[in-house]
């Protein structure tokens, strides 16, 4: 297996959107194909707070994944560097006041992107191991959450939630999915207050936001979005390899070639190693 490479099976339509927008879309955990990943514990639907992008580090082509994710094996498999995102120094906009900042921290999302109209992306991704890693296949995802999450009542009477190893929770799946050998990126997103024009340093906002974030989780408030788009590094697109499916039609092949020519001319197109070895259904 080549070092530091990841693979994603998808349709030609999805390839077109990725190349045109130069983004990878993270979807909510309660929208993925394994229903048991979206766990509810202590009254909180955690599936709506985790957003994921799903890949594999397995170079050998997977017939089940071709079949499940590439529209009858007529789609594509994307190959990219292990961390394909456009990391840039995280700096607050000049118009935002009241924020002290020293040095640079690289981030796949800008300050403005972290704070949406109704949500806040908690920057756990500052630590690479928290942002991405192999999925762990377990007998019970429910048990993993149950061991990690607890509700506590403080002496003041306030209720708080304690979560052990929070970044690792969305990297657990049922053993039946082991064939995917999945490598996953994840984001943790909470409902936020509207950002004032002067930024999060505004006194009224800064005084309320911490309690609002924690209380919104306790109250199971929806963050109001179904996906987050994360920009790709231009160098990753230059290093892109697109492998067409084993049953790819001539029309789809032509579409892939046109997309690569227009949006990623340095990328490479490959034929499937399984081409000619799989009989189409009904033939």
C-alpha cells in the first residue's frame, strides 16, 4: 500500500461537484449508511453534532464499495494524499475586535467558516489525531457511547455533560462494516448564537457563548445544517488520481476526462484493475 494515500468511491456527479467547488463535503453522522452510528445518549442525539468525510487507506479495489457507492460500478475512485485540505494560518478578520492572538495555528477552516449563522465548529482538528484516523470496528457502538458519556449535576444544581475521548466517538462502527477498512475525518459542531459584526470578542457575545454552547448540547438543539464543505489544497488536486469503475460506460469515461481536463489538468485517470472481470447485471 502506498504511504499516506486515501481512497473514496463515489459517482461521476459527485466528482464533478468536488472538482468544481474544490471542497470535500462533510455530512452529519445521522445521514450515513450505518444507522447505528447516530447514537442517542442521556437525551442527546449525537449524530447531528458529528460531521464526517469517509475514505479508506486500502489500495486494493473493493468490489463491495464499487457496488455500494459508485452507481453500479460506473463511477470513480478518488485517490488523494492522506491530508488533502488547504490548511492556512488561523487569523481573525481585522474587523473583529477584542481578540488577542499570537503566532499562527494552521486550520482547514477560516475563522469565518468556524462560525456559521447558527453553528460553531469546535476546533478539535488542531490535533491531527483528533481530526482523522482509522475507524474502529466494535461489537456495540452503543456501549462505546455509554462508557464515554455521562450527565453530572454540579453543587450549584447546574447540569453538565462529561464526554471522554469525544473526538474518537465518530470513529466507531459496527463489526459488520469491517470490510470498508474506513479512514475518517470528523468535525464536532454545536449550535451557536449569531455572530455580531465586531466578532466573538464583543462583550455581550463573549459573556453568553460558552454557556450557550454547552446548554444547547444538553438541550439537544439542532445546529441547523446538514453538511459542511471543507476546502481542498490545490496541491492535493494536482496529485489526484481518478480510477474509473470496472463497469464505467463510454459516456461516463468521456465525462471524467472532460472534468479532469477542465478542473484538474494535472490529475491522472486510471482504469480499474477489475475492468473486464465483472459481468454487468442482466447480461
